[in-house]
C-alpha cells in the first residue's frame, strides 16, 4: 500500500457481458485532495464510483480504501471502514419514510454511543451547515425541493464527519448561489478536517472552484490525470469539447485568483 | 467505561508541569470525576485517554487528550491535543466530557487547543458543552476557529412532544370511516372512468391496447397455472378425504361426487383462484403502479397526454376478466381430479363411476355461476389493486402499506361478494 493513497485502485477492468466499460484503470486518490472524475455520458463514471464505494465489484483488479481491500475483507472491517466515508448520491437517496431530521440522525443513532441530546445538537449543526432551517427538519423528503434534498443528503453524508467524501454530481440541480455556497462548504470542510473528496461532475465551475486533480475517463481508460490546467491541454476530442470556451479560465494563475476571491467573498458575506 | 491514565513520563513528550504520578482513573461514577476536579487544582493532572479504533487509523495514533498544566506564572492551562474527531472520541466521550467539565469548573483556567490536530463538529461540540456553552479564554489554531463559530449558547430545543388526545379512539374510528368512504368513492370514480375508456375504445377499436392486454393475460393467467394447480389439487384431495370419512359412516359413499362437484365448481374453485390471484397478481399490480408513482412515470404519462386508466388500468382489468374464468376452470379441473383420486382411495368410487355420475349430479348452471364469479372477481381484484396503486404516495412506507391494503381489501371484497352471490343465487343450480 502506498501510504499517501487513500483510495488505491489497480488494474480495474469492468465488463458487462461483451461490453468492456473499463480496461485496466489505475487510480490513486491522495489524502486531502479533491479528485474530480469527468467523462462523457456512458463512459462509466458512475460505474467506477460504485466500484470505489464497494457497491459493485469490478471484473478484475483491486481497490483499497484506507489500505483495506474492498473485496475479500471481513464485513465488519468493511463496515468500520465505511464509517469513515460519506457519500452524496446523485438523487440524494434520502430514506423517504424518515423525516429530514431522522435521515441525518440515522448514522449517529446507528453508533449507539451518543446520548439523544448530543445527536440532536449534531444533527442541527449539520442542517445549519447546509442551510436547512429548523422548520424543515420535521418534513419528509417528498415535501422538499430538489435542491433541498441534495443539501439534506449532504448533511447526512457529513453526519459522521467523514474523512473521505464521495460526491456524485454534487452541484447538479442547485442554483448558482447555492452551488457557490456548496463549493465554499466543501472548501471549508477540507481545510478543517483534511477531508479527501472524490467527485463525479459535469460542471466546469465546480471543477475550477474545487478540483485539485482531474481524472478523465474516455475510451475505457483514464486518459489523463492531473491538475486542471494540465488536463485542459490534453489533446482529446472529449476534453476539447468539455472545456470548450472555458480553456482560458483554467490557467493556473486564474484558478488560484478565482479561489482566493471565492474564499474572500464568503468571508465577507 | 475503561480508561487508561498514563503517567506523564509515558505520555507527555515535552509536557510542562510537575510529575503527578499515577492517580486513580475517574471511572463511570460521577463522584469520582468531581473528586478529580477538586484535586486537579493542586496538582498538575496528566491524563491521557487512548482511543480504540481501527488499526492503522490516524486517529488511534493521536487520540484526543486533555491535560492540566501550571504555567510559570502560576495560572492553570488545559492542554488539549490529538484528534478531536467523532471516531476517536466515541470510545470515551462520556469520561472525557466529565473530565473537561471538571477542568472547566475553574473559571480562571486558560484553554490551549493549539495541539489539536483535527477538530470536527463533534469534537467542538464536546468542548463547547464542557465549557458550559460559552467560550472561555482559549488559544486556538486559526483553521479551527470556524468549528466554534456555529455553536450556539443555547442548547438545541427538544422536539415538540406529540400531544395526547383523549378522544384519539373516536377520532381514529371517524377517520377510518371517512377513509372507507373516500376509498369507495374513488373506486366508483375509477370504475366509471374505466367504462368511459372502454366505450371510447369500442368506438376506436384500433386503439385497443392489445399488447398490454395479452402481456397481462400471460403474466396473471398463464404464469399462475402451476401454483393454482398445486393448491387446487391438494385442496381437492383434502376435501374429498375429510368428506369420505363422514360419508362412509352413513354409507352414502356415492354422494362424494355431488359434494365435490357442487362444492368445487360453485364455490371453492372461484374462491381459491381469486385468493391466489389477489395475492399474486393484485399485489404486483399495486406495487407496479406505486413504483411508477415513485419514479414519476405516472406523471410522465400524464404530461404526454396518455390516460393512466386507459394505458395502465384498463388492460389489467380486461386481462384479469379474461384470465380469471379460465383459471377458475383450471382450478375446478385439477381440484376435481384430486378429489377423484382420494375418493377412489378412500371410498372405492371408481374413476368411470365418478366421471359418469358427475354431469348428472351437477346442473350446468353451477359451472356458469362459477365462471361468472371468476369474471367478476377478476375485475374486482384488478380494480381494487389499481385503485390502491394509484393512491400510493412517493415514499417506501406508503408503497408497503398500499400493497398490503390492496391484497387485504381485494380478498375481503371477494369473500363479501361471494357471500352475497351465494344468497342471491341460492335457488339456482341446486336441487
């Protein structure tokens, strides 16, 4: 195990019947970085994410998270390992029968170690973090707007203060203001907690604001992995069309400026 | 809660303050921690709590620690260090909290959090609660400033308790009665809509959804044949076997044929088929429509201008109206077969005798009645199942409740209707 890799995936190959989705992919996510995964639709981003989460199993290859292999370790070790992750699903995946409060409280209750008033305060902190007001805490997920579902789902993903956060299309369905708030929130969390983030996204703004490194999935492989300013120069049709009109924004100095501005504007607000 | 208290020599690299020697660990008892708090003022306490977490975990290498040291100027300082994250705190949160409360009792004490490597909301909250929900004099790493910014001086208000209503029982009965009324109303509306749809289709026969109908006939009819055969066969055997015991004692062996014929064809066949179909196909219809509600497929149909009743409900109702009478016949046939085998075994009624006597003891009106009941039950089951399916709200709980209710309601309705028919047709087909 290379110690700097929180996620260490080697030789990942995925086949569905005769279709090969991934061919021999190696991916290392370093501690404390934001790794973004991009690729055209159908390139297997979500499949790769599901494999990193241990929800589905690659046809070949090994994945280690925190040095623990996802396949072949005991259920208990995997469950302990998973408590250190938070996952934000694309559609939120809130438990529809539970209220907003109970959704966020569930992982805390599952620990069976915290008194109720501590759980309540932690839940309220998390909900305040994602700007969900107290009145909405007793609502059911069906009564929430799409953006609110996403924010509650983020609060749930953060309930156990994870070290590793998986985000599937985090800013899709959020208005620009919220999406900027979301970006600032992730930025703050990783500063405070040394959070490592793996995200799948289509949003260039999110990439510019957050991503330390970008992995591009195309032609069944990771065609390039690197900082945004290097990735935009990669000669591939998908990369060209993805960053069409954004290439100049992705220069290193501009990104640094942009992020400084973002932090300052949030601080001012 | 087990807690290790290290001596300072073992744990304190670069610790200021005097060596206190090992003291008794404050255990689970609250009084012990109070005693600690009192004596802590004199001696520089050094206590370290080890976290028991995952091997190779960063948090277990730097567990959360809190120790009291006395600075050269004589003021006490609480040195807090390590990983103050939920995972690391969990094994001894209660003990740590008690000790911190003890330290915090001394108002003049300074808190030094510069040794804290990581601090999450849970860690900040633990310190905050120990401080009595206000900020003491504290030295803090700048990146940890934000963790305390959100904490409020007021504890989170407890959730409002549900008020106990003394009339809850009456309210419940009334609500159920109203719910029953609304179910009946909606079923009538749905049935009316289906009639309109059917009339519309009769005028435009090319729009009849044949594919859906035939798919439903296959799923609800053809695929139900094996299970209905199995159940029908066993019920036939049991009925014949039990009756044989009674009939033999009267010497009325031959009447087994009358009994099985009327009992199965008129009553048991339609009933068995209806109960099995309600459990098998009714529940799947409800669940299908319910999931389509959850995934917004129903809404998608509506905005395309496609009628839900025409495309989804009517094919199911028509399919069951076709499949059910056929299943009734199939069930009759197999159950009679089972009965015939048992009659031969128990009473010595030969197959030839059984088959020759059956038509003369069983007026054909019974067959029509049974098949007619099959059509009616099929329509009832499909309409009730679809009604509950369309009422499902987009959440899992409602889906589960709706499916259960659909099966219970359709079986109950079938039995009620069957009883009514038994009375209405009591003079038909019996002699």
